[in-house]
C-alpha cells in the first residue's frame, strides 16, 4: 500500500501537471466507482495530501479525493490509450490522469473542500504534545500506534519498521510504556526517514510506481525492512521477522529495546 512518501510524491508530480488546467471530463470504467459527481469544466486550483489521500482542489470549492488503498496507481498520459485495470480517468486540456487498480480497492469521491485541522502529520504539521497527552498512553504496541491514521497520518508497515529501528525502540513495547523522551526520538527519526523517502520518490518493494511509471529509489535506503536473517547495520545483531496484526515486522532485538 502506498504510504505517506509515495502519496506525497504523486501530489507533487500532479501539482506540476494539473494545477491551473481545466478538467474536460471524468470517465468511470468500473461501476464500483459509480456515483462520482461531475466536475467537467472545473479548473484545478491545488493538489495536496491529507494523510494517504490525494486531494485535488477545484475552483468551485470542491475537491476530488483519491485514496489508492492496496494496489492503486495514478498514471499520466499525453496521448490516448488505456492500460489494463484502468478504473477511472480525469481528462485535462493537455493529457489525462488514469487510476490503475488491479484489486479494485481504491476510492475516488468528490467532496466539499474543508480545511484540515488535524495536527497529526509529521510532514505538514504535528502536535507532539497533543499526541503525548491523548495517544501515547494507549495500551497498544508502539508499532500499532504509529500505524493508526487517527494518531499519526500516513505511516504504514514499511516506514513504521524503519522508524522504530532508527529510534532504537522495540515494536513490541506497549505505547504507554514508552517515555516522552523516547517518543520525541521516534518523531525525529520519523521526520528524517519520511523526508528522505520523499526525496527518493518512495519505496518500490513491489508494484509502486510514480506518476510517470518510474519506481522509487528509497528501497536502497532501507535498514531493517525485508532484511530478515541479515546483520543489523546499527549493531551487527541479526534482524528478525515476526507477525504483528497480520503484518510482518522486522526489527533487531539487540539494539531495539
């Protein structure tokens, strides 16, 4: 599933392509996406990210909200032609954006633009004191809390593993048992890792591609994810893989306490 860096990458690429341009039409190829309101002839005012959702702001006060879910991809095309598994198309006056989604979990909706007042995004605005007061006392694992979009926006399995490894915190620890000092180290680690991943246009460990069909480069920066049985780059210990909530967690029990 695309996480914060991948979605941020798409938002930045889309912004350079569609802001200021007029939408000529929207075409739905999958009835599962039925019910999307018409936005033909609207002009794109902005593109931004809300957690893992791409928000295309229009000049009539509405926004197109696109959530890619498991296998969704956005693809820019200058010419006609349609890829397999294309479910939706936004035709501009100079090309079009396609939603390609083999598993059909992605969603597209048109909604009234609202200001995002949530301060739970480590890139666009984060209230660490509110997090420590309202979220850090919960009796769930620290990794589970990192991946809760109501607590922290946009972090999925790959980056949660990388963040906790850099911070030296075990994914098995209960969130309520993590000190405020350790949480602030987690926040700092998260910002470093997420910003680096955005610079590298995301992590391609499976089918992630950017707006132009190119893989990201951050997979070459991963220190723990997918490295089961290999030496920890921090301490030389052995990276282990366990299951948490049905997902694989990679960590080093020697340096993550």
